[in-house]
């Protein structure tokens, strides 16, 4: 809204009205606005939730300081969602397809997470919304995002002409930055085109086209590439969203790591949406993606503002309302910036949390079945069939564990490390991973 207001003021030559034409200024405004909104709205929400006695029910898992958190207000993800939504409405251009897609993602996953938290808090059902229903919601979102990426006319990229492979030197780049309005980049006379290309980190010719997956079917033009791309997008959204959900187990962990990841994505979006930087770095240029920088800046501010109340000792928990939303937002941001293959590094903290759970479950079940197999002197296949059909026969047998407890942050709690220290260590690791991710722009 402010963008359109100041755009209107420009016709009257009002001093300073032109500032809203700059992505950097609006991104800074988005951070400040979302940060302030989250701090002021957060305090009111915490007071309201305490008055209504809406608090977290805590299971005794034998973790230090866990029971002291009982009754702490939850559903704090509403602070993040409200802060993002309000600041985006104020400073973003709302006719941008990427911004509209991100708003939809935020509200959609926020609604799923809210329903889950509502069932836990008000219905006193600790299980919350079933895993299948959450997954169905993520599948629907992934399908919509995939259809937009594949078919919306405004979702395009620009590529350098094949007869012009020159990359700007350091001197030319510096001159271009100082003379933005006078610079004709190598993208200026290139045609925009729909593309199913993405970026592969660490490779010199670092673009991969999903269309190659259908060429064995005789689809030389890649018209059916969406049949592979949409399932991949669904998997990415579900994986990152659930990874963020698993990470939300210690005070400030999910909010802190998400803020750092968002900073990295904002930088990637900025250079991808700036023709000069894209030319100099020899990366894919994505027109209209610059508005995503502002949305991501709002995400950064919202996470930092929420961290104000969520750092140890937490005054409020984000709940699934926040964790599912944060993971989904980060996943969709990576997809539209064409950096989804960078997610294992960019979101490395989410990945190791998810892997720790997967490894623990697989190893525990395998060793439990193996104990039963040895006792009964039967084959692996027969033992697994019994475990699947009649698991009660294996109740007296126990498996072995790789970690003391999962997700991984609980393993370190079991080892006696204070949760505030664990969070800081994970945040440092996240910063390191973001630096590595940004280094892939040049290290190939």
C-alpha cells in the first residue's frame, strides 16, 4: 500500500517519494516493520494467551528443564504470520506473481499449523492433526506451486545469447554499478521464456533442465517436464516443512536458524533479480524476482522479532502454526529462486534433524527385528513380514539406538549440554552453511 501511495506522490515531485522504487530501501523497511510489528503484537498475544490459559502440554521425556515449560503459551506462529503479512501489504508490489504465491503459501500452511495447534490445545489431543492430513495439505500446496512455476506467464527467466558469452570483468562490473541506468547488460535484448531449469551448485555449467527427464519419452521440447517437476516440488515442500517442524524443539532454535536461512535466500534472490549482478556472477537472471527480496526481508524481521520472546527462557512457543509455515516458506522461496538443489546446504540444520530421526527409526526397527530373527532362527524376510503383520509378537524385544534421543538437539540435551548452548551451536552451524551456499555463486 505504501508503495502505491509513494508512487502516486511522485507525480507531485514530493521529496523522498522515489525511495520506494528501490528494492534495497523497501527491503530495509520490510525488516524494520515486521520486526516492530512482531515485538508489539507478540507482547499482546502472549498476554492474551496467558489470560486465556492457552499453554503447552509437556510430556515428560526426561529432559532437563522440560517440565518447567509446562503452561508456556503456544501458537506463537501467529506473530510471525501477522508480521509478514502486514509488512508485505505495506511495502510490496502486490501484482507480482511471486509475492502472491508467497502470501498464499504463508496463509495456507499457517492455517494447517493453526488447526493442528488448536486440536492440541483446545481439544486436549496431543496428537493434533493427523500426519496424513498435514501431508495432504502440503501436497495441495506443492501442486499449486508447481502449476504456477510451470504454466504462469509471468514465471520466466532470461538467458544470455549464445553468441555473447562475455562475462563482466571486475572493472566493468564496478563501472556498471555506478552507471546502472546507462548499462546495457547481456540480458537486455534477450527474450523472456518459460523454463524448467534450475541451478546445480559447484558446477561450472551449473544449470539443470528438468525437461531432460522426459526426453527419453520423445518429448524434445520438454512439454511434459511438469510431470516430474511437480512431484519434486511437492517432495521439497513436505521435506523442508517437516524438517523445520522437527527443529522446533528448543527455545529459539527454529526461529534463529530460519532467520539466518532467510538472509541467505534474500541475497540469492537479489543477485538473481539484478541483471548486472546476474551478468557478473554468470548466473540465471529471473525477471520480477526482486520483489521476493522484500518478502524475504519481512520474514527475517518477523523471525528476529519472534526470537525476542522465544529465546531462552521462552515466553511463547511458535507451535506448528509457525514451524510448518517457516519450513514451507523457505522451501517455496528456494524453488522460485531456482535454488532448490542448494537446500541440503542452505537448510542443513533442518536436514540433519530429519536425518537423525530417520536413521534412529530405521536402525531401531532393524535391530529389533534382528533380535526377534535370532531368537526364532528365521530369515530376515520372514521376520520383517511378521513385524509388519503382527508387531505385538516383537513387543518383548528391544532395538538399539544410534542417538540417545531424536531429533538431534535432544541427543545433546541427554548428554548434559544446556539447551541455550545447543541453540547457539546450531545457529553458528547455520551461519557457516549460508556462507558456503553463497560461495557457490563463484566456487564452481
